[in-house]
C-alpha cells in the first residue's frame, strides 16, 4: 500500500521497519477480512511481537460475574515482587472493539506492572459484532465495580485505542459510583470526535490505521447504526458534563487519525476546571506500543507512560 509522501519525512526508518514488519501479519486491508480472520491475523501479530514477562512479574486469571446476565467476564491480574501500595491499574485493551483480548496485550500489561510496580488487572470485555454496544461498556463498568468492592487500593483507569474509549466512559460513569478513580491514562484513544474534520482528514490514510478503518469498527460496534455514536457512553467527548473528572493524561501519535480526539478531550476537562495533559508523540503511528522493543521513539513513549502512571498513583501529577 502506498502512503502519502508527507509520511516519508515524518516517520523515521525504525518506525517504517516496524510498519512493514507488522504488515506481514496484519496487512493494511485486514478490515476486508472476515471477523474470524481479522482476529486470527491480529493474534498472530501480537504473538510475533510478544516477549517474556520481566523477572518478578506473575499473572493469574479469574472471572467476574456480569451484572444481570448469564455470562462471566474473564480478567487477568498482574503482580510484581515488592509492589507499590499506592494504587492499582484497571486496564482495557485496544482492538477496535472487535479484536484483541487478554492474550494480545499480555506482555505489555506485564511490562507496565513491572515498570510501575503497580498491580494491574486486564479485562476481556465482550466484542462486536457478536456483542455490540452497550455490551463492552457494561462489562468494563462491572469490572470497575468489582475492583472497588474487592480492594481499597485507589484505581487508575487505563486503556489504549478502543480501550481508551472504554476507560474514559467508566471515568465519566464513576461520578455516580461510591468511589472514583484517582486518575486515567489513555493511549491514542478513540473518544467520539467528528470523522469529517481535523486529524480524521489530515491523517485519513496514515500507516497502521485509517479513517476508513475507524468507521468500519464504529459500524461493527453499533451494529451498523452510527446514530448511536452520539451517546455519551459510547463517545465520551459528547458528554455535556466534564466536571469532577480525575487528573487525566493522554498520549497520542502524531500520524494517527485519532490524534485530535485526545487533544479535544483534555481541552474540555481543563475548561471545566480539571487537570489534563495531552502528549503528542512526534513521528509515531497508531499502535506504537507494539513497537516498544524495536523503535527508540516508541520505547521512550512507553517509558513516559510508565512515569505518568507512577505520578498518577502518588497523586502528584
């Protein structure tokens, strides 16, 4: 696939090598595959880029009973030797609400746990199109409520891409809960911005993720009814109330249609009197965390994310 010429100067050689390597498993036209095939090739990609857990990190699987339903929500808890007792992380994976799971982000979650010394719980929420919205939202809200009931440790909500959307949605919903998170950290999140402006046009044909891809996933999540995109539970940017949200840090990629979502979201929090920091990683593309072991810029971004989580956990951001 040919990309616009501007990316030749924005993206460095290491990142291009990552893009080309990724395409060997998950090609640019993967959204044209069947859902089953998309999940298979994404799993193949994540397996190929997976690494062993850092020394001293262990994980254990458990399930949460879903509210008013007959299904359970699989989860995985990561813990490390000599953990910090300042907070815990509740993590929601990316994948367009269609692909991914506990397996796809396993080594990444283990490394976040190791870098921050914070326990981390990852949630395997239900996926579209078999389970369209609000199934995913219901599962992550229930996971948050479970963690509140199980542990007194403060909670930081975290997610990447689609998971960033879900983390923000839980943050907004938690204002009506008995406990609120002490912070949220979102990595290249999709938050419900206008598909017809800003970075959705400027980076419509970016490597790793296009605006057309995003619209495909939006249709899958809403069972083809994009009018649902106007609901605040599905698009946190459209919530009319941005008051009383916790300190927020958003990391975006410069070459990503979703870049402006994070910037607009942080601006709304600050306008409502809250604390929010938007960080744009120059020359990086969507899903750059998969490149943290091969691309210097992505490794630095991962380190910055870990540091931000540590600061949020100490409530010193």
